[in-house]
């Protein structure tokens, strides 16, 4: 099953741009994910297990680097969207 996630990252840091860009770049480095960037969010699509595992890892990395950050996510069944 494919899952699509719309993610907005709000690091609670005055210098937020490099933090957001680093998060997006790490997602783009995963060859199994399709990553589309928009001005206010990033869309990630891939096999459900891979998406969820990758996001869990990347959320933890971001929390450890930044301390405090807010992720706002919408999860969708990408298979159902394509029907």
C-alpha cells in the first residue's frame, strides 16, 4: 500500500530555514520516496512501511538537533487517491 503525507515543519528556532532544508534534503536522499516541495509543506509518497519508518527516524533526528519543533502531518492512502 502506498501512503502520501503532507508535512509542515515548524522548528522553534529563530534560524529555522536551514533546519527545514536539512530535513527536506534527508527525505530527498531516500530513493524509495517521492518528495515534492511546496511553499508551505512537503509531500512524501512511498510504500507505507518505508514512509512511516523514514519519518520516525527523521522526526527523531530533527528533535535531537533542534530541541523543539512542531510537525503538522496529513496522512493519506495514496492507492485510494489514484483510483
